[in-house]
């Protein structure tokens, strides 16, 4: 993003993370919210909880060296009696709760589910020097989003396997793939953008204004 910690960029009257937190604070299926963070952001998050008038129980958990370590810490901090864990990227503040509800129902039935959208653009393979070398068949290709939703015992087992085998993963469904656990794609037909570059912010702000 090039503008400091993007989670605390002010957008539509709140830090970006505040919108994401508030959305899941309103999600009826959620019983508790775990925020995985750095030590230096704890005072900011404590203040943010007051600003959004957080109603659900919440706690702060220290992050790890890699993303998968942070997820491990967060999942282990959830209540032991929890049935379903939804792992959300704090930089996705517009996630549709109806699609999230469907993902929860699907994960409860099948063990794992993830919000995703079908790829519509024509895909090309490059040669590393900016030249096209072929066209990629986009049939059955999906862009995976968050939340990624799991039965608690399944995501714990999947992450434990990743840790034990020293694997490096970029999302939590990859941990399930390593375990051999099927993950159901839940089509998200509403906007669910992630703040990655400054160009994403005006679009996100317009969605939040709506």
C-alpha cells in the first residue's frame, strides 16, 4: 500500500479494520472475535473496539512469523467448544454476510468452505519477459476470497500438518489440501474487494457508503 499500516487507514470515517470488525460484530453466527495482531497495535485496537461499540466478546492474540503461524495462534485462542471457525482478512471490509452464512452452513456439513468468484477475464501465460506464450483455460478457475470457514478440528489438524511438515502456504484452504480435506467453493456474487493498493480504496469507500 505504501502508506503505513493499511489496516488503520481512515476510510469512510473509520480505520479499514474497523469496518471489517464491525461487520462481523453484526454477524449473528459469530460468538466471539479473535484479532491476531502485533504488540504495537494493541492500544489502537482497544480504542477501535470503543469506537465501533463492539458487542461480541473479543480478544487480541499475538501474531507469528508467517501468516500461517498467525492463523495457528488465532485458531488455538478460540473457545474449545467452538464448532466452526471463520478466518477473515482484515483488509476485506465489505464481505457479504449472506454469502458468509452460506459458507458456515456448508462448512458445518462438509468440513471446509471458502468464498470465491469465478474468473471472467481471459487469462494468458507469460514467459517472464512480458510476452504471451499461451492462453490459460479459465473453465473451473476461481479467485479465492475470505472468509475461509472450517470445522474447528479440521483446520487445527490441517495447520498442524503444515507445521509438522514445514510447508509454506498462502491461504488456509491449502492446509486442507495438504490434509486431503475437500473444500467447497461458495460462489460470492456480491463485491468482496481486498484493499491491496491505493487504487482499491475509492471503490471500497463507495461500497461502504452504500
